């Protein structure tokens, strides 16, 4: 069975009723020796934007969670997210941007990372992406919607490591997910391995983002 959807999601509240269009893309992340067991950490006070031309993921699952972290001025806060997980993923034309505001003398400073623009795509294993907002064209193969999060076995499993998520809560899973023309805002990414072919980084003043 395949399901194809185009859609956008805004997490203004955490009444998590996810739909197949809420999936994932990858961002420049952390390589962890633990493999599928992602680390628990406090997210920064800055979300980041990501675009990709195409993400092909094998072994997909998704569930709701809360990311603890900080505001930009150091106060403790929490962010509702949809955690999208893939056993393996290949990503074409990856762009990630982060804007740091109000730096003395310089004002706004933008960091942009790009990878996978050539013949070799970005590749990841045991990839977890904590998504706040996403727009994409998505196709899922053999999708199950409404399974308990702990029973979503097609993906790499729930993160663990102190993650704030309900193992009995709503989740969905699929054998395969294909996302095209992705635009996403995220708070965190972790991965067992992350190979960034043709990685390029640039810093510039002003607001310059992937989208």
C-alpha cells in the first residue's frame, strides 16, 4: 500500500494527531557510537531550517515527544516535536541554516551548511529528527497509522536515553518513505552515522536561510 500526501504541519499545541504528511528530512547532526540508542541532551534556543531535494528512507516510524531545552537568553523551556526515525536514509541536496541574532558589531549572522549536491548523496543510519514544522510531497509504502509508539518496529525504535515520550501514545510506521521538495524546521537530529558528501559551510552577516 502506498500513501501520497502534500501537507504542512505547525505544532502550536501538543494535541498530537499526526498525519502521513508529517515525516522527515535530515539535518547536519551528531554521530553517536550507540547506534540506534540516541543520546539525551538539552536543545539549544535556536531551531534550524532544512531543505532537501529528496529523502529516501527505509524503515520509517514517527511519534510525539517533548524536547527540553533553553530559550535564546538561557531560560529553561520545552518544545513539542514529532520524532521521525529511519533505519537508513539517503538525502539529495541537503541545506541547513541557522541564524544567530543580535551579535555585537555584526548584528545577525547566518550559518549555512550544504552537502549531497553531487553524484554522492548524504547517507545516514539510525536517524532521528525532532520536527517542529514540515512541508513536502511524501509517499509511504506499507504504512500503519495509529500503532502504539513502542510497537512501531519498522523503524529503529524509540530513542530511549531519557527521552520524554509516551510509549503507549500515537505513532505511525512504514516500510519506506520518499519525501521530495522538503522544507522543514527542526530542533534536533541524532544519528548512528552521518556521511556528508561534499560538505560546504559558509558564514555571512544578515538573515540568509535555506528557505
